[in-house]
């Protein structure tokens, strides 16, 4: 599996690592809001990761975390300004959650684990994969909640976010366990009989 | 000592770069942001006092920062307050008897969910027009700050001075 798929599926930030859950739960009430936050997170994560990777040899070990947070905060503020200038309706709905992208541990984790150690190519693939994984999770949750709202109004409210996200995570775990069992079964079948 | 200098130099250089990038982009987007905010405020004011009354420009007699609009049978005051999450600005519409005919929130940063009572259409904001607005459970600080700001607006109305016939 290449780095992109690994970051997006096997290490999916939301479904497997359970990172970035605050925006995931708060902004997934409609598909449009979810898409807005997914794009904002992608720009912040990819921009910060590429920049950190480019300057990684200039950043002293002792002050690397303040430097990373400064880079993430700068990209977050740029995205926030861009939304306020060019997508004002969306900005009014999700601005608060765009601002707190800066505290999203999913982003700091990718920068500390990958961008601060690896070259531009690998960093870019990892950042795009992680972003795609997060986008997929928040869009699925957004679509599920928006569809369920028709017969089940609670789905659009905060408790609905926990219920729907919990059921989706349970589904992901069941699928993961089934695949693991299938793989183990296949390996066992290939073993020669003693 | 050398390590310390290196750390300080790296942080200072990165901070300068970040500041420069933000200043450049803030300058670039300034006009669009200002236009968006004015348009949003205009939409809220049209909703408050009717599209045919409010043309879009803030005509009327300026009366400090307070007066937005004063014509025919309506005066709109702008008043600021401080809620749970930070500052907010209200537009309060009064008729010439000094009766509140509508309250709208121009901008606020209250917690989503708890602050939803401030987003029109809101039965709670409409309750000001019946003179029967109460604090809201779960949003005590927000709702009390709005009630306080509205009563400040009402106290400050000087209709004869603001809207001479």
C-alpha cells in the first residue's frame, strides 16, 4: 500500500486514530459545512506540512514545537481570511471551527511524525492522504446526518452527531475485524498440515 | 549559549515571516471583507425594518455611532454589548412612541448551539417586541447581556433630538 492510501485508509485520522473529532462532530450537520471544513483542513495541513518539510533542517530541535504551531496558526489565519473575503456565507456558518483547526492534533501529529523528518514528496503524499481520509470521514458523517434528519430530526443536533458517529465507527470496526479474520483464515488455509 | 542564540534566531525569523505573510494577505482581502460585512449588515437591517424603507445606504441623520437610520416612523439604534464569547452588536428598531418593533444581532461570537437564540429567525429576539423578554436557561450570560444592551438602547433614545420632524 502506498503512502497516500496508508494515510487515508489504514491510518484514517478520524475512523482509526480518532483524531480531529471536535470539528468532525461539530461541523458534520450538513454536507456543505462538512465540505467547507474538509477543504480548509486540507489547505492548512498540506500547506503547513510542505513548509515544515522545506525548512526542517533550519528548525532547531529545542524549539520545533513552537515553530510548527506558528506555521499551522499562520496557515489557519490565511484560510480564515480567505473564507471571510471570498466565501462569506460559509464563513458565517463555520468560522469558529475553521479557527480551531490550529488546535487539531491530527495536523500537529502529521507534522511531528512525518513533515519534520521526511522530504517534500513523501510529506506531500502523507498530508494529502491524511486530508483525504479526514474529508471522507466528515463527508460520510455529514451525508448520513443530513439524510437521517428527514425522518429523525435529532440527527442534526449535537447528540445526533455522537449517535451517528458512534454507529459509523462501530461499522468501520466490524468491517476491519471481518477483513482481519478473512486474512488470518487465508493464511491458516495455506499452512501445510502437520 | 550558541544553542540559545540559534533557537531565538530561528523563532524570530519564522515569526517575522509569518507576520509579513499575514499582513500582506490581510491587506489583500481587506476590501472584500469590508464589503461582505456591510452587505451582511444591510441584509439584516432590511429584514428588520422592511426592504422598501431601508435603501441600503445608511442615510438618516448621524447621531454619534448610535443612529443607523431615522426616517418616517422608525428609528434604528446600533448598540454594542459583551456576552459569553466576546463582543456583539445589535440593531434595535423603535417606533416614534419608543416601543421596540424589532431586535436583530448584527454580529456575535457566542458558542454555537447556545448562541442560536441570537440568529434570526428567533422567537426569543421577537419576544422583545411584546416587552416580555426573559433570560434563557443554558445561555444566561448571553441572554442577559442582550437584554441589558437593548434596555440601554431604549434609554438612550432621544426621539426629538434624533428625529426632528
